[in-house]
C-alpha cells in the first residue's frame, strides 16, 4: 500500500492529510488557539470522589475539571478492591463491578489526558501515564513488557523482548511499537533513554510546583502524526511550512535518519492541499451526503446521542434481482462507511441503516466486509451483526472532536438544526407580536425591518397579507430592508427616533410564560 502524508500550516490552523493508494483516508486539524490536550500529563488535585458514579473529578488547571473513571486508576498506584455482584436471569447474566479506590479530596495525583474536552464535558484522564516515543512507549510505575501485535515474526518478537528486558528496571513498563521491528539495539536504547529523561523531568517539575500544573506537554498534532505514522510504508511526507519542516528534520535525524530522504518541503505558490486535490475532498466532508461510485449515496448525520448513517440506492440502476442489487450497494457502502468514519473522526454509538436484504448470508457478507475495512482504523471499534431490519450497531473510540466540530461552528440562524422557520411561520410570529403590542399600546405607525428576501416577499407577491396585517391590527406598517437580520428575524421600530420595541415585547412574552 502506497502511503503519503501532507502537512499544511496556515495562520489559523495546522492540517494533516493521509493518502493510501492516492485516496484520502485521514484528516487531522489543530487550531492555533485550541491546542490539543491528549497525551499531556498533569499534576492534578482531586476535587470530588463519587463512588455512585464510579468516578472522580480532578482539577488540572483547565476551565472544566477532568473526569477520572475508577477503571482508569492504575492498580499499582492505589489499593483497589473489586466487589463483583452477579445477578442471574433466565435470559441473561449481568455482571456489575464496584471498584473501591483510596482517593481523597485535595489529594495530588499524576493524570494523563486520553480524550479531549467536548460539548461542555471536561477532558477524560487516566492515572496510568504512558510516554510515547518513536520506537517505544514508557509506562512508569508498571511491571510488564508489551510488543505490538502487528509484529508477526516470532524470532523478531523474541529479539525485541530480550532487548526490552535488558533496558527496563523493576518499576518501569515498556511497550515496543510496530516501527521498532528490525531496528538495532542502539536505536532502541537511545529512544528508551530519551523517554527516561522525560519522565525524570516530569518528576522534577512536579516536586518544584504545586498542583494543578502541566508537567509534560505531548507533541503538537503534526509532530505526533510523524512520530506515530511515519513507518517504512510511507513513501513521502510533504510539508509546506519551513518551521515544521526543520522541526521534523531534526526529529528524524535523531530517531530515524534513514527516513530523511522521504521528507520534502513544498515550495510551489499554489496551496499544497489544492495542488493534490485534498481541499475539495475536505469540503465534501462538511456535507451530510457522500456519493458512491455506483450512484448510490450515504447520508451521515451526527446527533447528540449517536451518529446515524443511511444507505440510499440513489441513481444506481442494477440489471440483476433486487436482493443482488442490494448486496452490491451495501458492500460498496460498507467500504465507504469505514473510510468516512476515519475521515470525519466520528465516534460513540454509530447506527448504519443498510438497504434491506432478505438472505442471512448476504447480511453476513456485508458485516464481514465492514469489519475487514475497519481493521485499517487505528481507533478501537466494536461491531454487532446486522439485524433483520437492516440495522448495524457499532461503537468507535473517541479521542479527538470530530472534523465537523473542529472546522465549523453552530449556525446562529438555525442553532445547529440545519433548518430555519418558513416565511409563513415568520409572518405568523409577526402577526402574534402585533396583537400583543396592540393590546398594550395605541401606536398607529410602526416600521418593520426584515431580511431583504422577506421584505421583497411581503412587498411583492404577499402584499395582500401585509394589508391584512395592517387592517386586522389597525396599524400602518412601513417595510424596511435590513441586511444584518437573519431570514428568521424581524425588528419593529417606533417613532422618529426609531426606538426598537421588538425586544420589549419579547420580554413581556417570556415573563408571561414563566
């Protein structure tokens, strides 16, 4: 598989795109004013311990307290007792685990962020600190050696395990990463020493300063992608920023000089992402509809509770029977769904509505196709078989916020619903406002400001409605255009000084409702 990494730095954000066989598969966005937190280590202070929630809240100096589930507390660090209660039922067995921890309010602890804050929730943290390097991951206060499952050769695994055994001490765990395969003991030893040095710096800083304090800041997104994804199958990494290029150059020179020849500084005047067709692909990711080559399409909607994916036949016209056509579309959709989940970084509960198939064997084929494609995803996933209704439920690990949330804000007009009120409903609201106003005031003239489209609508084809509003409420209305108003807004002005009375009446309405 041919892999390429593109890194673009602008005044507002840094963006990373990954190609596999010339096809966009992953996009990362880091805004300059919103640096990522995942991987950062803090010396925090316990604010609350809530056994009923099986969690604690830790002050790490962020505006929101970090969420620490009891399941994320390392057993080597605290005394943990597990009380397992089993409830038997004729239909199923359910296991409930109560974890007791020795945590107290105002206690100072090391925590590492494992999930970014999102939607009013603070970051999720763990006490099991892990410091990633290029070839190894150092796990302080642990006592084990782990080797990447992607290293298949048993002789290589044995060699790497022996190296790790010589390096580590009793109170330090080591995980050997995939990229360590084939690397010399000298390279692995250098990486281990760098990580040990970083851990010593963390301890020194924590001893000097009181909690809450950031004691270790992980690499920025661009550098972490290079560290984690620049493997032997990456043919080139193209960067359009001299700063990031030099920084990456120094990093590779230290940890993997053989990969320096794959590093390339982009010097053309045309934007990097536009030159390689990435910009247009990213624009498509902001839309809910994703087209398939066959003419079918996906509708991808993100809600508060879950992500919903609907598979539609669209323009697809098959020459076979309905069942075979449905299978063909669903297989193609399964491959594209896996790709879209990676690209858009969608997570949590995901429900996919495939086109109905009658045969159980066909449903299994689509299920296995989706699972096969999801193996390319670095995020953890769990997938359930397709039901008789054609629905598939799955979950995907959330680490970052989704691409849509990274690159867009809620619309002030629709407030995230994707829709605004119709013109007819707007006229009804104006009518109701006038009735409330006339019940308290005797004014005979008002000015009504509207968005230009609505102003033309009332003054033109709906002029009879405007006359009806005036006769019914016994008031003269002068319609004015206001480009600053949203299509779902209106504003009433009174007198020569154009006093805005809209807000006054709306407050009366809210007070009456309360």
